[in-house]
C-alpha cells in the first residue's frame, strides 16, 4: 500500500508547506501549521458544466427571499439570494441553532423547501426545540448525520431551495482520513458546499464554531470561500443580541440586526435606538448622546464617561466600545486646544449597551462626556452631537450628516451640535442645528 502523502496547512491563511515550521512562510503567523493528509486524486463526481452567455441567463437575477425577520434580511443585504453561502459564527449557546431553526420554519411556511442537517444534535433534540418555539412545518426536512456526501445527496433528493448545516465542524468527507473539524476537512467540506450551492442555485446556511478569540475556527480561507460572514455579538448582562455582517457579496458589510431572546425564541427589535438610550441618565454629568452609523441606518447611542482622581502615578485610560488609542488622542487634543488639563486624572469611557463603534463620529460626544464628568456639569437637555476630532483642534465632518440629524429629530432631541460641513441647509422641524468648527466653540455651547 502506498504511503499517504502529508502536508502542513496554515490555519490562518490556508497555505501548504511540505515540512513543519514554527512560522508560516506565507502569512508569518506563528504556530499555525498543522499536519494533514492529502487526498488522492479522483475523477470528478459530476459532469462538466457547460458555459453560458450573459444574455441567455433566465429568471429574475435580483430575486431575494425574505427570511421572515426584517432585521435578518437587513443584515443579509435585503433578503436571501439563491445560491448564496452564509457562514454564521458565535459563542456557544448564543442562539445560532435557535435563530436558523426559526428562519427555516418561516421559509418553509412561505413555500420554500428547506433541508436542515445537524451533526451536533439528534432529531429528538431538534423536535424539542421546535416544540418549545412553537414551530411546525411539513415543508421542513430534517437529517441527523455527519457525512457531507449524504447531506448533499439527501438535499438533492428533496429538491431543497435552502440548506442549513449545523455545524460545519461536525461534517466530514469520506475522501479524507482526517478527523472532522480539522483544517483539511473544513477546506474540503466548505469547498463542496459552495460548489453544490452555486451549481444548483441553493442558498446554504453554515454554522461555524468560534475560537476563544472570537474568530471562526478553522483556516481563514474558509471565510474567503463563502459569500457572507455573520457574527453573533451578545453581552451576557443584556437580553439583546446583535448580528453583524463582516463580509457580504450581496449587500453592504457592517450591517447590524438587533434581536431579543424570549421564551419563544428570537424577536426582532425594529427600533434599536430606543433600547440603547436611557432617558433617565442622559441628563446626568458625564453622559452624552451621539448618532452612530451602522451599516445603512443611523443609531442613537449613549456615551458615558467618568473622570476620577488618579490613585497612582500612572493614570488609567480605559475605553469600552470605542478605540482605546482614540481616547488618548482626544485627551491630548483637549489639553492642547481646549485648555483642560486632565493628564493626572483617571478617565473611563463606555458605550452603553455593549455596542462597539468603529467610526470616528463618536469623537466629539466622547470628548464632551469627559468634559462633563470633569466639570460635574451635564450638557444641555435634549442635545445630541457627532463629529471627528482633528489633531489641530478642528471638528471634521463625517458621512451622512443630514440623515443623522433627521434621526435625532425623530427621537425628540431639540439641539444638534454638528461639524460646520455637516450642517443641513434646512434643519428638520423641532431641532436646532448648531455648527461648530473648533473644540473651544463646542465647550462654550454644550454647557
């Protein structure tokens, strides 16, 4: 018997190496090369696909199917596209299987044949969850198996339009001797799923495990193979769960959907700004409301700051929800151009609700929250602000300024402090827009 060939595959970039090394020669990551066996070459299982002309494509090329959740449709870019492969990751117990089982039942009720394959649970467990959630649909086919070949074969047999695989780490191919969840198995299984989805116009949801760092387990090349990558973001202290898209070939990346976990499963939150704002605390010192832009919509969030006397010679700088380095930058600009020396003080900044804001529009509200806590004076009631802080002390514009002001007016705010370049020509009814150019102007107007 011929000796099986071995190779070493990087779990970060998927590069191959003929011998083990401590550092990947392609991406320079350390301790990521794992041993795997190379599958023997085999004849293709399916006949070759003939090319087609662009003019000869039939059907509605922009067709999308609703998942039954408007928030989930938003994250997907407007709905479920036939032939799309969606990778869904999240911490254990966050609700990945629960959400996809709800989505599967709603798609089946809408007349879409759905095939649900699970390798982690028995059919009895899936049935118990469906009973608890109040789900029942005759168009939903279930299978408990870990053989990828059987999963694809059974999905073909029922002419499924949507396939759910829970999870990809439990699936294995008979052509590879390695264990399920290994680098080689993940690459092979995801590759076959993508090929099946594209050739048969079948939408596939893939549930993926995550590592302790929060990234989807397996080689990073798996995320490049699929069309959409979604992540669950859940705060253990909150009953709300966020689903964010980090990659989407059929829509904008960075979209966010908000859900609430109830006894009957997930319930979508249509007005996320209402849950991230606390009207009882926005009038307290150290609290400022901002308008962040998440995906394709504005989101009102509350930013809190606490300035306390430093107990040590090295003052603390802690930021949750915004970038840590941005906080240090803003404090330096405030001391240089604002005339406030907060160097020896401990400064803590937090975005309420466990949100993570990745844009610079929260620079101005975070700085105002710090000044408000330092002076022990609240900002004017009904004030909302946004803007980027420059190193020269200027307030720089951000994108979608007019839309942010309109969103604040809908929530009942009466004053908006915005960069001069973002000031609308005609302010919405009920809100007064104040344009600012320098930090000193903001400090005089906000209090």
